[in-house]
C-alpha cells in the first residue's frame, strides 16, 4: 500500500497567517489550537520571561497541542506579542478598546515579536523569532477615529489594534523590520526551514 504523504498543519486561526501561506503556494490544513494563551503568558512572565519568551512559548505550545492529535504530520505554530517597554498589549475586544490602545501607543515606539515553530510527534524541530520596531505619529483623535472607521472589525484581529497592511498605516511615523514579521509570521525563515526539514511538503502540488 502506498504511504500517504504527511500533512502540513497551521495551528492558528489567524486569517493573515493563512493568507500568507496560501500566497506562498503551500498546501496545508488549518487546525487552531484551543490554548489558554493568557495562562501560558502569565506562567512565562512569572518564570522571568519577557515578551519574546512569551511569543516563542505560545507558538511552541500551540504546535505541540495540535501535533498531539496528528501523528506524523508537521505542525506550524506561530504567535506574536506587542511590547511597549515592559508592558504587553493584547488584541482589543471592541472598537472602544482599539481606540484606547491606539491612544496609548500614540507618539511612542513599540516592538512586535513574531515567533514560529515546527513540531512533529511532540518534538520541536525548529523555531525562530523576529522583532520589528514601530513608531506611531502623534496623530489626532479625529485621525484615529477615521482610521478605525475605515478598518472596521478587522483591527480586532490584530494584537496592536491596527493593520499595517490597511488604512492604519496612516498612523505610523517609522517602521523598522521585516514586513512578514509585522504581519505575525516570519515567512522567509519558515520557508527556509521547510526546505531543509520537509521539502516534499513544500513542493507538493496537491
């Protein structure tokens, strides 16, 4: 009997990460991990970790959780944290929270840490974390609300309450770092790892 090709699985519900992998021509399944993210974050911080450690632990934990249900398959785990100094910010739950968060970031520089891991059968095969630094303009309240009008509910899917690939770009002064890192998935390092670890999945046409 012919051996079935192992699957590539994305352990994330992020539509942006899914779109990035789709556009890269990868064939994969999506299986979001049902993880207590805030619990994992609190444990990492209590152990002396920082925002980068949190992102890596979340990415690994997601991949390991999903890999436990898919023996033999290669699972991509990914996560992103936003650090304003020592403060960690999270996805807003409402437009009001997004507005408050943008005001909190106004005129300041923050960092986005994007982590990605590859796990198979409970074993961490590879991991990477990249950082981007972003500075927001001292925008007016009217500018903020116009951007939120244009963005709609899309900002509720972003850890920063903004989308650099959308109208939110108006609120920024400078951006330093890889574009894919800002979107939440260090794509080029991931593709390089797939070429080394599982080229048959990278080159699959069906």
